[in-house]
C-alpha cells in the first residue's frame, strides 16, 4: 500500500514512517517542515533503505495535496501534521484552528475528491480533559481544556460526521498518551525548538548539560510521591500501533474506530527523573516549582481495546524509553 504521511518528518511521523516501511508499505512524506527538518527524511531513508519521496507543502494547499495523492497512487493517509504546544495554543488560538482544523478539512476534501477513504488520525489523550476515572477507556467522556485540545476534539467530531455521512470511510482515531523515547539507532527522535515544554526532552537537555535544572511542577498532587503521573509510551511502540491500525482498517468493515495507544502504566515525574539518572549515570538537578496551570494529577490509559482489536500492545519499558532518549540526545548535543 502507498501511504501518505502528513507530518511524516515530525517526531512521531518519522518513527511511524520507519515502522510502516519496514512492514512493507511505500511511504510518501508530506510536510511543510514548520516543526521539523528535511534532514529527518534522509535519516528515514537511511533506516529503511527506501527512496521515500517528499512533498514539501502546507496541508492547507488542497491542490498540492490532490496532486500528491494522484502522483503517488496513495491508498491510505496517516495524518500527523498539526501544531501541538498547549501553551502556544492558548496564546495563538487562530493559528491552531487554522493549521489543525482547516488543514484537516483540506485533507478530507482532497481525499473525497479522489475517492480515497482510508485515514488514520493522530488524536490525543488530551480529549479526555480532567479524568473522571482511571484508567481511562475510550468511552470516557470527552472535554478539552485548551485550544489545542479543542482542535483535536473538533477534528474527532468532524471525522465522526464524515463516517456517518458516508459509511464507506475507514477511519481510525488514535488517542496517544505521552509519547517519549527515540529510535534505537539514535538517528531520529524528539528535538523541539527552543526550551522544551514536555518532561522527557527537558530531562534529556538537563542531563546533557544544556539546561541547568528541571523544574518539577508541583509535589503536592494526590499521587504516591506527590508529583504528576502519566502514561509514557515508547515512540517505537506507538509507531507499531500505526502499522496495526492501518492493517485493521484494511481488513475490517468500513467505519469509525477509536483506540487508546498507551501502556496502561503510570509513572511520576520523580520516577522518570530516577530512571533517567540511572541510564545516564549522572545526577539530574531539579527543584520543586509551583504546579503548572491546567495540569492534572494522574492520567493513564486502559489499553484492552487496542490489545483485543488491533492485536497490539506496548512492549518497551521505562529503561528503553530513557536509554533511547539519551542516545538521541547525546548525538544531537554532540556529546
Ligand atoms: P511534530 O511537531 O514533531 O510533528 C508534526 C509535523 O507536522 C512536523 O513535521 C510539522 O512540520 C508538520 N506540520 C505541521 N503543520 C503542518 C501543515 N500545516 N502542513 C504540513 N505539515 C505540517 O509533532 P509530533 O509530536 O510528531 O505529533 C504528531 C501528531 O501527534 C500531532 O498531530 C500531535 O498533535 C499528535 N500528538 C502528539 C503528542 C505528543 O506528545 N508528541 C501526543 C498526542 C498527540
Ligand atoms: C508530564 C508531567 C508535568 C515538564 C502534554 C500535552 C498532551 C499531550 C502530551 C499532545 C506533568 C511534569 C513537565 C517540566 C514537569 N500532547 N513536568 N516539569 O502535560 O502530560 O501532556 O503532552 O497531544 O496534550 O498536554 O506532558 O510532558 O508536559 O508533562 O514537572 O518541565 O511532567 O507537570 O506532570 P502532559 P508533559
């Protein structure tokens, strides 16, 4: 199958590209590189041994999308492209709605025009809002608490309407929990611009000496050690989840499917710090800072549906998450 990966040069898209190519698919990357670099595609080529065509364009350019779908004989789309920084979305909501929602409308229009109806969408556990119970299953009520989350919810709802209107669509909405880690080669990984917002890249930069210390946002939550608990999932496991989702869509009746992709296991901020210290073999300075506005105490997934339907489960643990992050970070920092 020829598969178009929107945002295929990004953190998760690049790992999914490698996994999908290794599973025998022909991958085409569609990306405007607003949050990634063209050199990532060279790394994907090196890891897969495939030529990997690239279309450099904005998702909102429907004409270019139409051309790409035709030229490359695309049979399915995995849609990663979007902006993802929660804080930035609060400051720049119009940019977020334009990029994420308008971009997805453009993609759906192009797919519809070509009669192409197989789509995997990168959603997020953020659509569950403040958890009402744990672990969170797919039936948990949805509620977004920031503009980024609302773009994801809008898109999820649009996809449900599309599937209702035309029962030939095959759509998987994948709700990722907290993706971390990197490919074992250290060639691709998460390399955010500026100061990282997320815990794991921040820890990695502290360990590499690029940032002085970690701020632990709150130690008075109702959790075993008082710090926030999250369901961190290795990006390579997550990438395999996309291979399983594509296979599922092709083998099952058309319709709309929704899956949590997590491990089902929560770790606290301090557990993450300790695990990284053990792998890097150096202490990680941290200070306890006030709670970050909008943060919740705990969030982790119920993963039974993906296991039973997709036959997929995360297999890599915290040690592999930290080791691969550290390998990638050392390479990126030239250590
Ligand atoms: P990323 O920023 O590394 O990758 C996104 C890619 O999309 C980048 O290469 C960027 O250049 C590209 N892009 C953005 N807007 C575009 C546009 N209008 N046209 C063309 N290309 C565009 O992010 P990621 O971490 O790989 O996330 C991928 C997807 O998964 C996103 O939709 C994100 O919301 C979702 N997600 C991410 C996380 C996470 O913690 N990383 C968690 C849940 C969901
Ligand atoms: C994890 C834990 C922080 C940074 C975000 C998005 C979510 C999804 C995944 C896209 C929390 C603590 C963090 C730091 C800290 N993305 N922390 N010091 O907030 O669970 O989820 O990324 O869909 O939508 O909201 O992830 O990595 O930012 O935080 O103490 O410098 O680490 O308070 O407990 P989060 P995170």
